[in-house]
């Protein structure tokens, strides 16, 4: 790390520590709110998906999906149909289900590294409940606008997958290898899925709480700027700050596509030790955020 960058980070962390010491009441409340968010929303919504999706992969679900999705995953994204498992679970389960599925498929030997890295660009997505219910109904008072946000989110992810796809299609050898029938042990699959999901859940909640606290100073800025600045760091914290306007709709779409630094850290946690490159996920989310904002501007105009 560059010396000046290190000094700058130390200064920023020192200022952050000073703020925490001087404003313990607000920091404590933010931590409490973050924990409540994890207990009431994040864990109930995500932990069952983590366990079930892990078991599905270990029991051969990915081979079934590979046969179903292969016909369009290969021409569109230059990916084997097996990648459709990560895309499907990422769209249904939300952040960071997609990358975790990619990591598991890669570590189990079902995906080559090059394909797995490019999958990270477009499988890390929000679940429809957040976009339709929390943003659509909660912020914009319209399930129709929430549905638009979800469609924008999905279309942007697919466009990113096409734009950042590998240059070459998977080889016949790779395609044949992923269709191999698995004969797993049910008890082993269940135990390993629960323990691995519990570990991942702990890392995810830790980042949710931390960034919930770090987003607090940004919320004190002017109302016109704070939704964007807060959302870049932590998406949930920006939700109550979004205005019910056309501009707010565009910002919501862009921030949902980006996901926030908190989501990227959660993704880094589930990819830790997998051997996959986090930079592909960052590139994909940045591009998805930009594409989402453009699509939202076109729809709302």
C-alpha cells in the first residue's frame, strides 16, 4: 500500500474513532438499529436461502439447471448452463447469494476460474421483495414503480453479463464435465451446508452493522445529497432518505444496481479463500448501477 494512502486511511480512521467517542449515544443507537435490522430482516430473509441453496448445489440441483439454462446461458453470456444456478439464486435470494453460489460451484470443481470470475459481474443482485415492497411501496407508494425497479435491476444485470462476458464460449469438455451425476451424502450435505451458512451469516451481519454505523455521519448532510452519498456506502440506510420524485426513482435504481460498499464487503466475506477475484464483482456492480440509472431515467421521462 502506498505510504500516503496508508496515512490518509489512518487519518480517516482516527477521525472516525474520535466521532465514535464524542457521540456515543448516536453510535450506540446505530449499532442497535443495525442489529435489529439483522435479526428482523437480514437473517430471516437470507439464512434459510443460504442453507437451502448450499444443499441444492451439493445434491445436484446445479446439474439440472445446467441442462435447462444451457441453451441461452451459452450464446448470451458465453457461460455454461451451470452458471444459471448462481444467476437464479442471486435474483431470488438477494445479496450476496449469487457470488456465494459461484464460489461453491468453483470450489467444488464444477466451474473453471475464468467463467466463475465473469459470473461474479452479474449474479450479485437484490431480491424482488426489497425492490417492490421496501422501495416501491414504502418510498414511492406504488407497487407498480417497485415492479419497474425490479425489471430495471434484472435487465441491467443481464446487460452487464453480456457486456462483460468471456471472449470464448465454454469448451465441450467443460460442458460434459458439469453434467456428471452426483452421488452425495445427505447427512454430510446438510451438516456442511448449515455450518458454512452460519459462518457466512455472521460475516454478513457484521458488515451490515458496521456500515450502518459508518453511514450515520452522511445522513446529517443536506437532504439533496445524503441519499446518494449514504446509498453508496449502505443501501438500507439510504431508503428513508429517498424523495418520492423522479430524481429519487433514478437514484433508487442506480443505488440498487450498485448495492453499496457494505454489500461488496459482504461479498468479499463469502468469497474469502475461494480463489476468485473480487474486482470482477466491483466492476460489474459499478456498471450495473450506471446502466440501472440510465434505464430508470428513460422509463420515468
